[in-house]
């Protein structure tokens, strides 16, 4: 029995199902049903996403299962306005929020003895203190770059800050690639000191 015809295509134990090669489904007309094989091809990505958010492999599996169940039962309908993976991820985000809310009913957030990591959803954006610290570090790094000798400063600005290719930097400064690498090494060494 091949993975695509298996009655339950989720891997059990150490058996892994190979990814499917399917055409993108973003161009489907609105309301077109999503096939099972199209959904399952995104399963590994969805499980990893849910595990990063929930920090619990079993809850992540349950959330992805809920997404597939919602799509199959028709509670969630793919309109074709985005890529299938993006749409499935959006549905999964809502399922994760539902999961956290469901667990929040029984667990107290004020209780410091709670060991359930599913409640520890972190904001991916840096806080104001972190932003200020990052800006100060950047300002200090730029000041140190400005303090480098002109030959090293030009190499760092063109290659690292302006992100120009090696050939362009060499042509602009009239140096060889070897000389560019030597200057970059010296500049990094001085910046690290």
C-alpha cells in the first residue's frame, strides 16, 4: 500500500511518508475543494509550526489534525486567494489560539508552578528595551567602522553594509579578490578587538 493510498497517511513510529510533488493550488477557482494529498503534503510544515508555537508535540499534532478535520468537514473553505500553505497556516493559527484558550480554562496563568509549555506563547517582536539596545549596538558598530583606516573602511562599507558582490567591490577599489579578503579579515579583526 503506497503512502498516497494508505487509509491513514500520518506517519506512525519511525516510518516517514515522502513529500508529494503537486502543482501549486493558488490558481484554483474559489470554492474548489482541497484534495487530501494536497493537504497532507503540507503536514510536516504545519506540525513544525505548531510545535514552535505550542512547545508540545502532542498538542501540535492535535492542532494539525483539527485543521485537516475542519477542511474535510467543510467548516473551512479554501477560496483560492492565497497559496494553500498560507491558508492552512492561517487556519492552524486559529486552532492554536483555540487550544491555548481551552487550556487556559483549566490552568492558572498566575500559578508559578504551571509547567505546561503550551501557555508560554512568546511575542516574536522585540520589546522596547531590546529595540533600544539593538539601536545602541548598531550605532557603536557604525562608529567603530567609521574609525577604521580608509582602505579597510571602504571595503567594509561596500561589501558588508552595501552588500555588493565581490567582483564589484574589487572593480570599484581597483584591488584583487585576494586583497579584498585580506582587507576584510583585517577589518573584522580590528572591529572585534
